């Protein structure tokens, strides 16, 4: 079973699953409650079915009891029924990751070689674009900033956020440190986040914890 890593962090736990099996193979070992069974039936794409079951298998591996995942009807943000744990889910082409914490959290994973050049002006402000252009590894920094803002967006659960105007990432030396900060400006409020990243199988994983 490709549970490739269980990461204990100060604020919770992260689980990583490699998408190497078929959907049928995962279905044989995945214990689904009636709600999940009905939800799975609505997915026709093989990859989407695999991602769905891998996230459930990760949850079953990380917790002694398997709580139901429910989704907010307005923003689609997942939560766990009958528990005070928070959950965030993400996937790339070959990995699925979830994070569990009693704090407000968000997680995102992206392949390092993903081409996002066309959308950089839509998620990065002028200072961040300058940071990208002057860095020794612009591709890594682009993905890192994008993933950080996605993690914050998943954490806040607020619809209509403009990434390049409302989410700001504190610039840092990504070559020597794997933690940094970010903030979200919304309705005259500022929400602050601690962010962390790591490289896993040609992917960049970023998670955030709201201060």
C-alpha cells in the first residue's frame, strides 16, 4: 500500500499517498461509508476516483476511527463530522496529501515542473514577481508562491479572494529555510499564517497554520 509518508508536525499530522494503484484496486481495500459510496458513484474519471479513495485511505491510516468528511455547500471546504479536528486535502498528478490539526490549516501540493507562467500575474503581486525574476530558481519559486497562496485560500474558505491583491507572502531565503509567513486581507481584517514547505518526489508540498 503506497502510504509513502506520515509526517508529524508541531500542529498536527500529514499523510502522503502515491497514486500507483488502479481505482478498482483501491476500492477493494477502501472502507467507504454510505455517503462516500454515493459520492464516488458520481465520479467517472479514473484519476478522480483514485484521488477520492486515496484521501479516505489516508484518513483511515491516520485516525483510529474514520469520521465522515463533509463539504461546505458554499465553498466546498472539507470538514470532519463529529470531531474538532480540521482537515485539508490536496493532490497533484501522482500524490494525494491530507493534513489534520486542531488549528485552522490548509495544504497544497504541486509538481515542480508544472507550467504556470500564464497565470503568474493573476496570483503574484509586483514584489513577488520581482522575487521570482531575481531568484536563482524561478520555476521553483513560482510553484512555491502559488502553492502557498492555494494553502491559505483552502485554510480561510472565503470565496472570491484575489490572490495577487489580498494574499501576500513574506519573501524569504527558500534555499536555506523551509518556513515563511503569509497574510490575507479581507473586509478590513488581516489574517496571518505560518507556512512550511518540503520537496517530495518532484512535488512541492506547502501547508499553512493560521496564527
